[in-house]
C-alpha cells in the first residue's frame, strides 16, 4: 500500500492531498460534532477559507450537514468514514505504528485509534468498537466468562458492544472487584450489566466494598453471591481492564493520607488491578481487595488493556513491564505517539 501511494502521489499529488484533507475533515467532524467551522479550522490547523472549500464540497456530496449548533456527519458520511478508515490508516502508517508499539511493549498486539481521548471524548467510542470487533474475532464458540474491571474508560467502551458478539457464544460478564467509592456508572458491576445488555449475554454482580480490613474479609468470602463470582473468575478466559494514573486513582479510591504519602515517596505512576506501580513497573502498593488478583491474569487466555490519552502514556508504558505476553492493548494516538516519541 505504501508503494502504491507513492506512485499515486507522483502522478497526481493534488488528488492524494485533497483526499487526505477531506478525510481528516470527516474524521474530525465525527469526533467533535456538532462543531462550527472556526473551531474545526483551529483543530485541523487549517485556514477557514481552505476548510470552507472542503466542507462545501462534502456538503454537496451529502457527507456532512449543518445546523445552528454546527456540522455533523450524515449517514452517508459515516459510511464513507467507516469504509475508508482502514485504507487511510495504512496510508498514514498507523498499522506500522501498531506493530512497533507491540514490539516495544513486548505484548501480542496493539490497536491505535486516531485522535486523543483526553481532548476528544468520542475517541473512546472508536476504542470500544475495536475492542468489540476484536473480541468477535478471537473468542471461541460456546461458553466465555469475561472478567471486567471498572473505571470511566470501561464505562465508555461498554456502550459499543453489540449483539453480534454473542453469535454462537454464551457470554457471562463478571466484575473483577466490588465497589470502589466511585460513581455507580463507573463500577465494575454496572459495566458488566451494560456489556451483558448490549450483547444479549448474562452478568453477575458482587457487592463488596474495597475499603475493608483483613478481619472483615472472611465473613464476606462465605457469602454465596461472592462465592459464585469468585468461582466464575477462576473459570474466566478473558479479562478487560483499564489503566489509570496513580494520582487520579489514589484520589478516586480515597486512599489514606499515609498511603498517599507512600505512593509519592515511591514515585508511583500508574494503577491497574488495585496495584500501584512505579516507572519501572515495580508494584509499590496493593489495595486489599476481594476479586480478581493480579497474578491470575497470567493464566487467562485473552487480556485486553484499554487506555488512551496523552496524560496516560507513562502509566501505560510502565504497566507493560508487568503485563502478560498475551495482552492486547487498545489505545489512541495521544498515548501511542508519546510512547513511540513521534
């Protein structure tokens, strides 16, 4: 593909340039709609005059429509964007970046979505779509037990799951932990419920607060509902989790001031599975918890880490020193480019 594009550029350089610019307009409108021309021009680093030439043509072609609130894609525009994305990603070298990133992080596979989820919320939609499509290709027919962690990213990508994922499969989604003092929408129980509803699968819940003393654990472990979830976790063949920045996760978990001081003293940069770790990927603190333990993921067939945004680049990079080889990372350009230093 790269060689073909070079020949095309040699014969008709203007055509390639116009195509890529119009595609970037479509992609940006999809991510930021409804958006006005001035804001879009600033985002694309393009003059309003040049942008207007492209948007006028795309409007004539039925790809975009305008309202007082701004521009948005039509169904034809969305179809064109979906149909051309793989080819454009190849043209822009995104697939090569995915291979390089997987090699650097020493994991099986990376997927990079265009954009930066720190700046464009809809990038998370694209990450959810890739996660759903990849699961549809990888999961075996029959029973699949999927352990799901909580968090904002998980809550967003869950909305992109589809009924096709249950084709010839029986899916059971189980939480990898109980509550964590965060909003209900971000809790693992809620995320499991959304994924099950979207895929026509089943879900289980585990109502166990994370901030427990060791003495409080034993009675809860004997609860039938907790025993059921822990048993399913042992049978699981898939885990889907996020990766957080240490400072944000410490605040969200409302950790004790002494622990907060420890995390700063130990230079914690990220958190996953209740484990805070430093830049080298060394675990510096664990949150006592009932549910999926970090060591268990090494024996799970498919591990999906979903995290993006330039502010999470260091947390993602450092976590991969801990991640099992069979990890698939779904991220965005915001994080990937910093890790690759592009």
